[in-house]
């Protein structure tokens, strides 16, 4: 299980350029006019994880299979999208399908690239999109609550729960705040998620800066950082231009280029890591001579459910998980060494899988 991240933003902020770089394709037309992305472009990338390469080298794995992450480049939004302006209706429909939002903000000055509102103000841009999403949610809530009236009269418990949650979200939105700030009880979590409100999506602000500002950012990205901190959201600084250049290079050349720019890693790595933290995701590994493979799970996942990510039968017939911590596997130079050093553990159904665990599942068929 990877996850799906929607790349959103006003027109001409660098969304398609970033998408091209991230997916190493030119399928999204990056042009200097609004709505150059008419259909949402979808690209899958392998999640970079140096640990996987090290595990594969020790085990002599013939194949390395990273976990996958899906990026969706969604058409540019404009003010009034919640009322169908521009490509608003399509934008709102596409954004419902993603797990998180990477909100690209223009933090660069360039007279050759027009801004849809004629100025560079990333905080105002962020507020424009947030407002449109909030207005769309309010409209959706009003329609849904009106449709629940008949069921409520019949004392339908599911309808009562839905109406209560919708009313809570409506109160939050009418106070000028996104629905993700609503505190939801565990018993309501599933029903809350089913509402698919746009402003419940976790947000990662992507500050698109110029090449010379890719290390430390600039005054625009600093304002975004302050805004993100105040909201409890995350932010990353990326130069989409640099990422696009890197995507065209061979690995060794890319590493040299990054070093010359003073960057420790590509923006893709930072973006994915921030996305994982945002959605509370982690990785475990299965390793053998045939393949070394990474699997994504939510933090706090128990061993049987982690096994179920590979195959449902693994979860149903779960017996135990033979577990080696990543550091122990490396230090012992593989599974056999870890066994001899007493570092392999047999864990049962209640074991909570940890990030980096190397697992082998035993199960009944």
C-alpha cells in the first residue's frame, strides 16, 4: 500500500513541472497558461529508501521492489471554483479521491511567468484554495443534510450519526476553519472518513522557489512556514525547476548536480518523507534471494494486518511473524547472523510492527 497525493494549486505555480519531475515523465504539459492540465495526470513512482538497497545487497536479492506512491496532477484552481468557475467542479471531484493534498505555492519571482491574480503572495494563494474547498464542503453538507430529513424522521441510527457529524463539520466551517480541525471519537472515525469532505484531507505545503533559493528558501517560503506551523500542517521547500533537471540525469550525475547545488537529497525524497509523516505511514520489509520488497502500513498496525497488506490469506491464517529489526539485520549481516545472535524474535497477533522491521510471516492456508 502506497498512498495517493493530489498536487493542487492556482494556475502557473509549477504544479505540472513538479509532476513531470516527480514521475520522470513529460506527460503533463507544463505551459505558461491556465488549465494546461485538463485531465488529472496520474503517475506512480517508487518510494526511495536506501535501507531497501542495503537489505537486498546483503541477501543477494535478484529483484528490488520499492513501495509505490501515486501522484495526481489536478487542474489549476481559481477563485469561484466552488461555484463551478474555471474547471472548479472537475477539480473538486478529483480531489475527493486522494489521501492527502500537496498544495504547491508560488514562492518565486519571474516576470515571464504570469500569475493568475498578478502578484506573488503564497499565503493569499493558500487562503484562496482553502476558502474554495471550505465553500464546496458547506454546499455539500447542506445538500446532504436536506437529503437525510426523511431518514431522520424514521429514527434511522446511521442517518442520525451522519447528520450529527455533518452538523459538527458545518459549525467548524461556518467559523472559518477547515473540517480537519474537528476532533472525532474512535466510534465515529469510519463514518467521518466516509463523508469525504475536502477540508478533512491532510495538507502539505510545497514552496516552489527559484534555483538559487532551493537550500534555504526565501521570504515567501518563510511566510508559508509560519502559516503551516500555526495550522499544524507541514511544508517543504522545493525548486520544481531543479527537480525537472535532476529527473533527466543518470543517478551519478544527479548526485553530483545535487552536491553542486548544496542539496543533500532530491526534493522527491523530502516530499515523500513529509507525506509519510503527514499520513502517519511507515515501512516494513520482506527479504530473500528472490526479492527484497518494501511494504507501507499505517503507524500502529498489528502484525496480522501488516501481513494482510501482502495477501488477505496471510492475515486470515496468521500464526506468527519472525521479526528482525533493520539495524540488527544489518549488524548481523543478514538473517542467519541475526538468528545466531539471538536477534530474530517470534511475534504474535498483538505485536505492533515497527518502521524498518524485516518480517517473515507464518500462516495457515
